[in-house]
C-alpha cells in the first residue's frame, strides 16, 4: 500500500468486532499503509469529519492483544443507511472529499447487512465516477444472518457465552424444590434469525440435560401448544427451562412480546411499561399453573462478554480484518470477505471475497430442517454446525482481578465536550 | 473421625458453595470418616429421609476439581426454618433418629443466616439431650451479609462477575450515539445489603470510568434527586450507567420496584405483570427525558457464573469446608467457621470458629461510611475491602468449548420419578 486506509465499525457491537479492527490495522501497517484512520461512529461520524489516527491508540503489541479482547465497538458504531445515489449525491461527494483529503486508498467497513449496503453504494459510486479508492466489507454480527458466508465473526463468542450461561442457569434452576415446580424462561437476542437462540443447545452434554424447549423466530409460536407442553413437563420435572428468541411471533405475525401489552399499561407517573417475551411468558405460565416462574434476559451481556470469548471466533475476526485489507491492496472493490468452511471435523475454514451486491440486505435464517418437527428444539446438525465456532478460549489480560481492555478514544467518552 | 459425616446445603446457591462441599468431603475422608452423606434439599430433604452417599458421586481427584467448578447447590438446597424446640420436638426427634441410623458424628451445614439458625437449634437440642453429634456451620452467601465473618464464600465470585460484566456493559453502552443520550440501569441482587451492588465499582480503572451512580438498599432512594442527577449527567455524557440494588426503597420504606405497579396491571389473559427496579426506573427516565433507556438485570447469572469465579473465593470456600470438619472432629459444636482477614495488602486471611448463637439471624450491612455523602457511590475503602476477594481465576475444565461440571445426583434431576 502506498497511501492511507480508513476503517469503520457499524451496527450492533460484538465481542469480536475489535479483533477485526486489530486485523485491519496490523495488516494495513504490514503492507505499508502510512496511516490507518478510524471513523468515529462509522460513516455517520465520518460525514461530520470525525475520525482518529489509530496509531495514537495502538502503540504496542500489547495494545493489539488488548484490542482483540475489548468488547463492543472501539471506534463507536452507527445505524446510518446511505441514501440511494440518485436521491442525494451530496452525501457521497462529502464522503469522497474527506477521503481525498485523507488520501484514502482503501475503505474497510466492519458490520452486518446495513454496513454491506454502505460498501455496495460507495463502491458503485467510485466505479461510476472513476474514483480509485477501494471498498471492502468485513462481516460482523452476533446474529449470524449474513448471506454467502458460512458464519459471521461475533456469532461464535456470543454462542459460547449463551451455551455456558444456559448451563449455569439450568444448574441453578434445580437447586430449590417448589411445590408446583419452577419454569425458567430465558430470552435471547435475534429478531428474525434464531442462530443465537439455538446455541442454548450447546449446554446439553454428559453433565447437563440442556433446556427443555427452544423456540426460534423462524417457526410460528403457538401459545396453547406451548402451555400444554409446559404442563406435561411440569408433571415430570421439578424445573423446566425454556429458551425463546426475543423475536418469536404468532402465526398471524404478532410478536409474543407485544401480547403482554394488549392493555395499555401506564404507571402512576404516566409512563408506559413494556414487557419482554420472557417476562410475558413467565407471567402467563405463572397465571396458568400457579407455579414459580423466572424470566431471564441475557441482554447486552450476550454480545459484550469478551471475558468468555471463543478463540476460533476472535482469531477468525482478526483474519477477516486482514483479508479485507489484502483484498483492497490487491485491487478488489465492492467485495465482502466471507468465511468458507471446508470441513467440520477437523474444523477447517478459510477466507474468500464475494461480490457485496449478492450479500447486502439478504437475511440468512436457520433452515427448517435444522429445527425438529414440533418446532421446539434444534437438531444435531445445528449443533454440529455451531460447535467448531465456540472452541478455545482467549485468556483475558487480568489486572487486579478484572479483564483489561484497550481504553476507548476520548472522542467517544466525552463526545459532547469535544463537539462544543 | 470414627463414624460418619453428613453435609447439607441451604439457602440461595452460589458459584462457591460446591467448593465448600468438596472441602468437607475431602477433609472428612482424610480424617478417617467412613461415609460422607449428603442431604438432598438440605434439612428439609433429610426429614423426608433423602440423602446420598457422596462417594457414589465423587470418585476421583478430577471429580473433586469438577465439583469446585460446578455452580449452584450440588445437593440441592432449601429455605426451611426449623421450629423452636419448645414448639415442636417431633421434628428434632426425627432428625436425630435418622442421624443415629446413619451413625453421624458430625453434621455440617453450608448456608447463610437461616442455615446458621438450623445449626444453633440442632446443637442446642443435642446439648440439652446429651447427644454426642456435633454441629458446625459453613458460611455461604453471595449477599455477604453474615455477621462476625470478614466476608462470606460466594461473595467474591459474584463480585468478580458483577465487576467484569459491568465493565462490558459500560463499553457496550458507548457504542452508539443517541440524539438524547442513553441511560442504562443495571439491577443487582441484594434485598437489604448492598455488598453486591457496590461491587460494580470494581469496573472502574485506568481503562474504564466505571458506572456513574450506585444505589445501595442501605440508603433511602429519592426519585427526584435521582432524576435531577441523571438530567445533569445526560448534559455531559452520551451514555449514563446506573447500578441499583433490587432492594432500594424510598424514605417511607416503599420498594422502588413496587412503584411500577401502583396501578394494577392485568394483561389480556388476566395475569398480573410485575416490573423490577431497573425496569421501572428505565421507563420512568425514558418518560421524563425522551432518551433511550435500557434495563439490565444480572439475574441468576451473578450467583451461578462459575465460569468467571474468583480463585481466592473458591479456595477459601474449600478451606472453610475443611475447617468445619476439623472443628467438629476436634469436639466443637454450635459453631460457625468464619474468615478472619489479617491484612489487605498483602491479603492474608485465616479461618476461626465462632459461637453460632452470636451469628444467627443477624444481618451485616454496608457501613454508612463506605458510601459517599450523597449516597450514590461507594468509597475507596469499600473497593479496597472487596478487591482481594476477586483475585485470580479458576480455569474451567473445558470440554468441547463449554465448561464441564460434576453431574447432579439423579435425585435432583428426576425428583418426582424417584418419589413415586
């Protein structure tokens, strides 16, 4: 590389997105890039002229290692969607003007579906206007819903955390005896794709029976059949554990989480209260059977728990970042790096680049055949697919009993101060 | 020891309670106990004649190591309180009859306040009736609210998990920009004692600013002052993170979590919906400022996350189990093992035994001087007290990417089957 590289992060954060950033930085430096800039809050921040020189933050080999172990988006992220080129050219002109000022040779964007849409539009614009900058996308999402890639960095670490936590929750649920039993409903992220929810099955093994029921958003949810199923299980077991995706819907498309809000609930202060899927189902089951229930949302932790990250995931995220820079350096543009699995056992996986036009805005769901006939558990094939992605650990760098991260740029911490 | 030992677990499970069980087992065996029985579901199960021979489950050195790393109560637990001796002697007669049949020389009970009440009553009864069995309590509770002991096994691992998770949540909260900012409310266990909630301050360090506000149940909560505080913080920062104990109350004693339910909320199915403290406060703040809010409950995970346990905690739990057996073997009864801290730095801590009559039913709260004047953060003294307890890790035994535990006795897993 002869000039400079700029890299941005976009969409929901993960435990592995910063490992890709580390991979981009190191490979760009190794290939001779003079400067590696980081967009603050993705392309949205770039449009406001907000960026940093990554060399001010990554000064040592240890910093690279810390960055790999730092959760969430080091550079900040955005959910900004570029307008169509024919709708508003000025946005594009502004971005390219900033890039020219910074002498950008390669633009790397780490993100999910929306981010690949950004790569597609920017590379199209460059081609149409004859601009030499190259645009490469780096896949990232805990949701694992990107097309054309075997899986996405970020998913493996989230799946490992979910499998581990589910196993701990199941153990905990068997501790106390309740006269009418205990039903625990665990809610997992994923509006449309059930990859993360299915990962609860990883808890099943020689030392744990796993959860009793798993409901993915791909399969319509039937409240009556569910209730009957729980009733039967309560007759056999003292503790019933159910995993549900936040996005499960009824046959008519209504979200289960919205069923708890059919009567507008306004508290004494006039604020509307919303309940989640697990919270609704647990009150519903408690009402039906008078049993003890518990609703647990894995919440932010499932995407941020870098203390329990998967080694395979963190290393692949790093490789994918490097492969993006390599592709740009070798002249590719409008491409996304994908992971191509060669075999399950022994697990072998390499990187390739694919045309981003074939990826953007397409959602990869869990295939129907990877869910059992009743629609309440994932199959062995699903588990075999996920298992290689959660292998190995990345020991956190512990300082005084707590994992150390690479400190966030001040631009994120005191944004409003900086802006004034 | 010449005869047998019986051990039970009681109260809420922790990540360290099984390490105490391992300590009891090993020390009893080392000191010549013929059999070590485990009560299934504590003294409540014992009254129904439910117990196991631990040798059927702990067969190898590896099993001991797995047990140390297994969360929740291996034997099952109970929240049973013995009647006063003068109220109902028959319960005592039954327990002593079972113990005589099993030739029990020492009765070890691992638990919190209620469990120490059990030790007190049983040892009193033995003394009054001239029965030779000795009764020793082993402290255990994530709440750290037991009197006379410097701290309780289980607390250190929960504190480490809470500090680590809080740090990850804070990082995540700075990823996206929201026009009116983001307020994250994290709810932590502890009805009356704020030890666990204060542990969020462990997230603060060179690479993290820590949470903005910490509210313990010891200090009355003022909704207006809180709201003003958040308003000011939102003017300075893009992301405000608040930690609250589930048990925070208003000056008049009303639980904050119950404020969200001042209007009875019954959903379309006739079931009452309850909201937690974080859930109420986050809707309240959203209503006041129109900002984005997020409510996170650390829930069961904070007591069950053995994958992130503290080495100091797991080892101390093991020692405490051993010290209980030693005390009984040397003739003590009606005592609880306590941890006696000799120094903070270097951390030194030993075990002693103290009269259980001085411990039972007494609750140790966070001292007022360890909370700042405004009542919204813990002091450096608090942090110095907790820090030694979260040091070091206990590497999980990983099998196929997920931590391995010692499989639970079948008596717990298929309770109803066994009973029939």
